[in-house]
C-alpha cells in the first residue's frame, strides 16, 4: 500500500510531497513525489496513544455529577463506580469496550493501554478461566481494529497496612500467584491477536504490598523483558499523606527506593510529587501518564508538566475514566492548566518545535509509544503505520500553514477533525466512520438502559 501526502508530519518534522510505502503494516520507505498507485491525501500525522484506560468506566460517565454539598471528591466518586460495576458481565464489558474503542479511533487514538482490574464475576468468584474478563477486552480491540496493550491489575487491599478489601472491590482481588497465572494467560491470548501486547499494572502502593510487587514484576519480566509496568501513584493528597504515615516516605520516593524502576514504567497521574521526586522520574526515564480531563473531573490536582518537560521528562496522555474521549482536549488542558498556574502562555514547546500544538502532539505520541512498548508514536521508516488524515473541510477554516496546523487542531477546532484513521497498515476509519459503529452504539445504548435502570 502506498499513501501520498501533501503534508506529512514525520519524526523529523513537516515534509511535503512524499509517499509512504507501507508493507505488512510497517512504513518501509518514504519517497519523493507521488507514486503512480498511491492514494492522494493532504495532511497526515501520527496516531495518538492512549496510555491509561478503564474501559468499563465509559458506561457511567455522566452518572456521578450530582454533588453532595461541596463534599464530593475522588473517594465519593469511587463509591458510585463500585455500585455500577457490580452489575457487569463479561459480555457487557465487551460491549462497553467496543463502543469506547470505536470512539477512540474516530477521535485519533490508534492504541490504548487498558488498565484492567475487573477480573471476577459479580459475586467476586473467579471464572473458570482467570482471563475471562480480559478476553472481552482483547475481543473488543480485535473487532474494532485498535492496537491494545493489556495491563492486568494486581489489586489486593483497600488501603495501606494491608487493609481488607471492601465489598465494592471483590471483583478486583487476586493474590499474587493467581495474578501471575492471569498474566500468563493474557500473554497466551495476545499471541493469537495481532497488534496486542501485555504488561502489568500494580494498582497502587495502597493496594499491593512490597513482596507481591516484587514477585509480580519478576514474573512479567520473565515473560517479556520490555513489558510495560503502569501504576497509579500520588493521585490524591490523601494517598500521599497515608503513604507517609505508613512508609514514612512519599509514594514516588518510596517506589524508587524499594523497586527497580526503569524506562518501561509509567507512573499514572503522579500529580502530587515534590521537586526531588520529579527529578528522580526524569533521571530514571520513566513516563508520566497524565490524564488532564479525568484529573480535572475528579478534582485531583495538576501535574507540574512545565517543570517536568523543561528538565527532560517524558509524558503520555490517557483518557482514564473517559469523561472525555478526545486527545485534542487532553492536550489542550495539559497546556491550559500550566497557563492558569503560571499566568503565562505557550509554555509546552521548545526552541526546536515552537508550535505548542505540534510539540504536544509529537511528545505525547512518542511518550505513549514508550509507555506501551509499541513500535508506534511517529511516522518514520521501520515504524508501524498508525496514522491520521485530517479533514480538509475542517482544517481549511483555521490557520493552516504547516507551522500552525497542529496549533489549529489542538486549540481552535471544536468538531472532530479526523477524516481517516489507519492502524497497523489497515484503514479502520474512513470518512469519519467505523463500519461497526451503528451496531456498537445500539448495543451500548441497550446496555445502559439495563444497568442504569
């Protein structure tokens, strides 16, 4: 397959009048001009990676905004989430993930890291196959065409000091031996589904103990040396305070002091870190998995992005609870939050890439690729052909010189601006539509009627 682009954002920057030569899902050459059999397109950019997803939470977006006299927080939202997920079957999980992944593709996400912790049946008993719920997510990815990094979640306790899980958490809980068996089963499933891989996600320091964390990391590393490892950390101030009370250290500091953390780790949120922890993250080359719309929706706080990137930190973006499924909005608010804190403009850019929109898009895509251990995140020879074609009818309404194209996309566009989406060399979205979206929407709407009745 050959694709000609009038304007293409390569890893080296914008180029014009080039043809991408794609074979077996990979860009094998980039040549000048238009090859005779190439499909002619205008603006081509790399697909975005969603580094943090809890698929089932898409189904209760909008059901947790009722308020309680100013006392709402992450912790009260969590109770609503527990009540909702208590009803879901494995078939429900596949319906929700299918709808969500189509939405992601239409908005420009070409790969998702699924932080998957819904493991057991409604009574909290294990299925005959430990990976029954995980298999539903794999099926949704296969049927929609999105790339998937499956991250089974190790969840043991309800809080520090190995507090017993509450009833709402019964579907999450595994001891570490059972969890490792689940991970192995997911690796086996992944072998049969193209464009998927597997890592692990220790849920948080409050939900796992040190010995189990070591054991789980050792096991996944025996299966794949570059397996991604993601963890929720320092998301709320209460979590930080509880960690200090229990370990006498802040969460990120404790993690680095006690676990062999490397470049395959992604610290999700890491919102409430101090300067020393921030510098440790940069030094170790870990990824900061920032989820601006969810962090705003839950009232978590704001990650120190400007300081972090100025020091060389790597970041990725995620839609997390899916109150929004839009990488443009995530990037817009990543920048806007820093502007509001500093009362300055155009903060997340560099002398090499002065366009804030371009800087954000490229850095988030590249960081997302690292966070998923996937050969994605940029358009270059040898990289997987995950790409987006912007809609000319939308982009022509904004400043559209190459230096302004992604600024217009990130900061000026309000309607979906993605016309076509390719994943692993296959078109999955054409003219803004997915071939299975009507069926997916119908099934999803019927499910909502059932579980919210």
